[in-house]
C-alpha cells in the first residue's frame, strides 16, 4: 500500500532489466551463410544471368560490415533457420492462444529483472507499456499479456515509435507520474528484430539483433534509495521514407502474389546517416540548454546503437570533443542494432559505476524519423 502523501509527481528510473538470447551469430557465420545463398542463387539462375536478364547477386564481406557499422555479432532467438541459406528467417513452433507469446515471454524476463533490482512487487505496479518497433500481433496488446503474466492490476497498451519506442515510452510513463495518474510504470521493449530484417539483402542483412529491455519509471516518493532522477524528457518526429517497413494487414500479399521485400525493413542508409546525425545532435544541445545543463559536462551518453560512426559524430557535437568509450559506451559490437532497446542496453550495462550527482543522457533515434532524449541524474 502506498501512502499517497509520499508521492511527489517527480519521475525517476528505479531500475532496468535486460534479457539477452543465448544464441549469437558472428559476422563470419553470417557472411558464410549469405555467400552460400548468393552462390546457390547465381547457380540456379546461371542462364538468366548469362543472357543479362538478371544481375548476379554479389557477396557480402566481414570487413565491410565491421568497418561500415561497427557490428561484430548479434544475438538472435533462432540461429539455425536464420543461417540456413534455404530459409534465412527466424522460425519457431506456432504457439497456441493459451501459451505465452514469444514477445511477451522475453518482455516478462526483462521486466522481472527490473522489478527484482528495484525490490518492487508486481502488484505495486500500475501500468505496463510495451514499447517496441515490431509487435507480434495487433491485439490483444502485448502489454496486457505481459501485465497478466506478471500479475499487475492496472492497465497496459502497446506503442510503436520504431527505434525510439523506449524513450517515447519513458516520457509517456514519466507523464503519468507527473500527472499523478500512476506511481509505478513498466516500460518493456521486446525487440525480435530478426523477424523484420531481410537476411537476403546484402545492404542490410548484418544490421539487427534480438533482445528485450525493461525500464521501471516511478514516482520519486516510492523509489528505492538508489535511482536515477529524470531531469527532463523531449520527443521529436519528422516524416521520412528513408527507413520503412510496409508490412501490415491492409498491405499484405494476397495468396497468389509474392510477398515483396518492402514488407520487411528497408532503408536508405546513407541518407539516414546524413539527416539524422545533425537533427539529433541539435535536439540534444537544445534540450540541454532548456534544462540548463552544460552538454560538455555530461558524464555519459547512452546513445541509440545503430552505427558507431553516427554515435561518434553525435557525441562529438554534444561533448565538443571525441568521446571515449567511457563517455559513450558501445554495445552495438556484440548486440547489433536492437532498435529501441539499444540505448537502454547501454544504460543497463554501463551505469552502475557513475557517482551520485553524475548527469547523463539516454537518447534514441530512428525510423519516422523519431528521436527521444531522457536526461538523468544519479541519486542515492
Ligand atoms: N558487404 C560488402 N560490401 C557491401 C555490403 C556488404 N554487405 N553492403 C554494401 N556494400 C558495398 C556497396 O555495394 C557499396 O559499394 P560501391 O561503393 O562499390 O557502390 C559500398 O559498400 C558502400 O555502400 P553503402 O550502402 O553506401 O554503405 P555505407 O557506408 O553507407 O554503410 C550502413 C551502410 C547501413 C551501415 C550505413 O549507411 C548506416 O549505418 N546508416 C545509418 C543506418 C541507421 O542508423 N539506420 C537506422 C536503422 S533503425
């Protein structure tokens, strides 16, 4: 039972949780599978290639992937079918409606860890937001399934803002606390991005990985002694077709048509790079000014994990110098791009060493375009 008089209306992050799938695919394994697919495809289409009817496919390379993106490996929920040149997609047995959905299952694992770290009982949580870039189904909401599995008496809903889902979720949760509509909100981001990745597309087959994160946003009056004060949150969206996925029930292939690669993730990577870096850097600097925080004094940046080059440039513009790994940690190398979960993984794995009073920034950016900033300060 919460004493209402203790509530302050000030949102904090009480704890985070992380679920990492056991299986991981190295660049070497990924490229070997991709190149075998290329070989088989070109062999099967040798005649059409010889007449110039179709272009041969080109091999991928480990060196390119690491140099262009900084990614060395990615975790996945189903390694064998993803690497099988005849399948190249995740596969698992269809679950019945009475079983926990796979997205909910990994979300619950991350959520339980966040609750445990906060010393919080599920029944004291008021709401669950499932904030992720790919939902398993339109309804019932994944969030409500997670709520049910955890035994939370309150409400839940799904929200999708692509790679910025988690920060948009944190601001939404923080607004519930600020308005007094909730005192404890779980923001869960299960990201099975291997399902939306086109593993046959040379330009992007290396980008994504699977994971789930959870962030417990609470009123400071009930938070554990050690927590992170949320100093301010800011969201921004600007429409762009440069990252797009056309999958949907109004836009699916009919049984007699081919599915089409646009029902998976597609992007103009170079344009994304060029347009998003200045937008996000400016947004961070503006928001820091609004909060009267000197960006150069930020102790750590937990940035969205899509590309090391993008993060280097953004961090440089914010801090005014080349960021060290300590100032802007990378998890992209072993996790790949995990969409909205990336900045939360970085925060989860690289925040314990900060001292009371240290200020940092959780920041996401991605499709939409969408970007979110959450400035936090260590307390307790
Ligand atoms: N293996 C080997 N070579 C490859 C390759 C692969 N898998 N994929 C592309 N190449 C080649 C291209 O054919 C091209 O060759 P060319 O110069 O002879 O034409 C060259 O490498 C450069 O390709 P490009 O696509 O322009 O690479 P890039 O340097 O822009 O890097 C990304 C690609 C995707 C890593 C990079 O643009 C990026 O990270 N952008 C931001 C993406 C992002 O954050 N998206 C958000 C997702 S939520």
